[in-house]
C-alpha cells in the first residue's frame, strides 16, 4: 500500500494519535523547561532544588503509570483520551495558580503523568494495536505531534513571555488541552478496532505467543533493554531541562537557542518517517540495536561546540536518535512480546522511561550545584549511550531467533 493511500484511508485514526502526542507537549520537559528561569526566580530555587522537585514529581508519575497504563487494555481511546485531556488541562491550571514551592512536586506530578505519561502512552499503544503490517508507518505519522510541539511551542511561548506573565501562558496551555477534547471525540466517533473484534486482530510475539507483563519482567531481553529505555528519556530530558543554563554557558541568548529547534525538529521528523518505513520492511530486530549511537556523538559535539554551526551539527545527530526513538522502541514491544497485553507491557516500559526523565534532571542539576561543568557531564552521557548500545545489541542478538516467521 502506498504511503499516501494509507494516510488517506486511515487519516482519522492517525490524526487522533497525532493530536494526543501534540497535546502531551504540555507535560513534556521541552515545554516545562522554557519556564525554568521564571519558576526558579519565583520560588527562589537553585538548579539542584528545581531538578530535585522535578525528579520527585516525575518519579511519582512513573510509579502511577505502572498501574494506569494498563487501562489502555480495558478502555477505548475515545473514552480514556478525553478524561486524560481534562486532567491535563487541570494540571496546567495548577501550575498557573501555584503560590508556594511545596506545591510544585504535585504540579509536576500531574503534568508529567497526564502529559508525558498517559497522553503519549494512549497514542502509541493505539497505533501498535490498530496496525500490524504498517505499524512503523502508523507510529511515525501519529507521533508527528511530538515533533510539531517541539518545533512550534518553545518559540511561540518564549516569544509570548516577553509580553505576558508566565502564569497566564499556562492558562493558555490549559485552554488548548480542553479544545482538543471535542476534536478527539469527533475523530474517534468510530474507533478503528472495535472491542468485540480486538482479540482477533492481535499479533503474536516471540515463541508465537502473547506475553504478559509478569513474563516480560522475568525475561532477560527486558533487562538488556532497560539502559536503552532510560538513556533517551533521562538525558534528552536533562538537555532540554537545562536549556537556559546551557545557552548561557555557550554564550547564546535563549531565544536564539530555541530558534535552532525547528531544524532539530525537521531532522527528527525525517528520521522518524524513514525509521518507520524501514521498520515495516526490515523489522525492529535489525534496526533498534544501533539507533542510539548518533545520540552519543551528539553529546560529544554539544560538549565541544564553540560555534552555531557546530551546534547545528550536534542537533542533527541528536535528532536522528530522537526521531527513531519515537518509532523503534514502541514497535519493539509489539513485535517481540505480542499485542494482547500491549497496554500493560508498554505501561511498564513507559514507567521506566518516565523514571529516566526523573533521574536525568535531578542528577545533572545536582552535578551543576557541585560544580561539575555541563560540558563534562555531556561527555559522560555519551559514554553511557555507547554502553547502552552494547547492552541492547547483545540482548537482541540472543533473542531474535524466537521471533515468529512473518507471513
């Protein structure tokens, strides 16, 4: 099936996924972090204190995700999605009206759980379950919402902060989340996979069977994949979390730094689409082991960058992994462990990734408080990605023989 024919025939379901991933931006680090300077100033927080608060709230959301993510195995997207968007809007309003520093962990928890956690989780589980032969293409299109959010929201909201108080802008974010509800319900007036026939459309994983979450937890491949799950969420989060500080270290105005994001986003979109199409042709096992190596190189380049041109090169390699990360890991769970229990399995993986996004800002923020230069930290992060690649390669190599033979 040609890509354009596929998009035309499945536009409403792909658009629903794209809407959910876009609105999840309000709970993503790249969005929350553009207010880091204002939040730290308003509540008189150091880098370490702000990072600790962020880590605490994010860790709590990761714990809840282990249970709540399994709801996607029970409820349809058109029921669960609007509920989560209402909660996301309330979380945005809670940031707008927060008055004391002790409220921030609860606010961050709400934003991370409803935004980064459930909104994106619902979208990728739906794509993994609704599509089999075209799973990679569906994921790459639906997750364009992430890329669009990264491209446009930082520039718009940083510019608006020169005109309006930062708290007002969180009210704007809440309104956008609310406006997404009727659109989502309209798109999913007829859901692609009715619950009554869901079981018939399931695809098997390794050993030609459906794996439960407990079985996945006791399987060696899961633990070899854990560093690769933690890495991007931890250190991409840390990179955007400290973007204000990083721009200052490099001698770049913040608005100039975020102007590089559209290039990064465009590159990420290309990587996302190419990896999605390659996934449909080659399968996850051949592609996923090495997709984090460009990320390792990017952190080396960011550490050494002394010019705008070098920053753009670093963003290019950074985006290659970020783009592929939206398709390959999400397809991995369905391909290796089946789709019957995909919601609960993916929830466990999402909890690991959310936990990583809690660890990254906390560790790097603490490092900054203790005088460890951000450039030196980036070099250590690059080494981590190399080690994660070795772990992933070994785990996949020893497990891929158990995959079912494609029809």
